[in-house]
C-alpha cells in the first residue's frame, strides 16, 4: 500500500485515547473474537481485511477524533503480515476505501451511542460505511426503551439514492440479510451467527476443522461397524457350518450303531 510522504500525524495516534475501551467484559470480548474468526474465513483468499479497533480518520485535521469500531470489513486490506501498514490507524481515501461493514458489540457503557442516530450511526455515515450492525451479546438485553424490541440485533444500509441509512427489516424468522457479507445475521444465545442464503451455518476455521474431525470420526466408526458386522457374519456362517457337520456326524454314527453302512446309502 502506498503511503503519501506528507502523511499527517494525528494527535490521537501519539497520545493515549480511551475511546470505547472502558467497561468491556468477557461477553463483549468473546463476541468480537468469534465474529472476527468467522469473517476471516468468510473472506479467505480475497483482498478483504477484517480488523478490530482500528482508528479511522477521514479529514486533514490533525486533531480529528478517530472513529473506532469493534469490527470492520475493508476492501483492499490484505491479511496480517502481507501489508505495509503495521499500525492501527487507517486514513480513508489515502489507505483505501471506507470499510464496507462495521459491527459494534454493545456494552453497558456504549450501547446507546452504538444505536443513537446522533451517535456512531451518524459518524459512520459520514465515513461512507455501506452497512452498520449493532449486536447485544447479553441475553438479558442491555437495550432499553424501544430498542428492547429489536431482540438484540439491528442494522442499517446506505441508500445510494437518498445517501442516508435505511434500517434493515428482519424476516419472519427475525434474521437480517447483509448484502455485503452475503449472509443472514441471526441471534443465537450469546452469539451472532451467520448463515448462507440457503440456511447453511457459516463456520470459523476452528469450527470447520472440528466439524471435519467429527465427520472423519463418524466415518471411522461406520467403517469399524461394517468390519465388525462382516466378522460377525463370517463367524455366524462358520458356526452354522460347524453345527451342520456335527449333525451329520451324529447321524452317521447312529446309522453305524444300527448296523447300517453309511457308504451303502450313497
């Protein structure tokens, strides 16, 4: 990635900034880790980056307060280790396009700002984000008032005509369709799951490997059962043959005892 030689150094890149970091708990952390792993596999092999807590700048003001989301999906940003950018600052228009998707995981401290039209939604709109989703990992939702009716998931998509954000409408099953992720977003317990259009659960790399191991173990069990069944069948046939030989031997012995020569009967 080519960086301008006169790149502006922002104040918040060189000074400590708490932002939304305060007050995050285990559920928040585990949700971010899970979704990051899920999205990384979803875009595997593509020039698409999945980042966490990047500082996004979009003006030349050195005092600009950056925007930072829990997760962002960015076109043109290669995997870690394949890009010249080693810091966590991203200059929209200089480093690349705006993220196509941003996802916020609500916490007690941030949930209202995550959802408020004058909060992060307006800031992300100004950045040019195509889709924005908010998810609450707390099964006893943090969201209050009318937001409590959204079942912990809400999303918006940029309207190319009005240039505003349209709220995405859930289907009858309570799912949200993401055009950018080509996935259904579904609340399941404390996780936000992704499904393909035809209802196939999307997996992380670890989940895919675990599923493959389980499948291989299941196949091995079936193969073992088939071997055992074949062995049992052979033993049964052998037992039947032995029983038939024993019955024949007893019959011949009775014939001899009665004074008859079995060979004369042939």
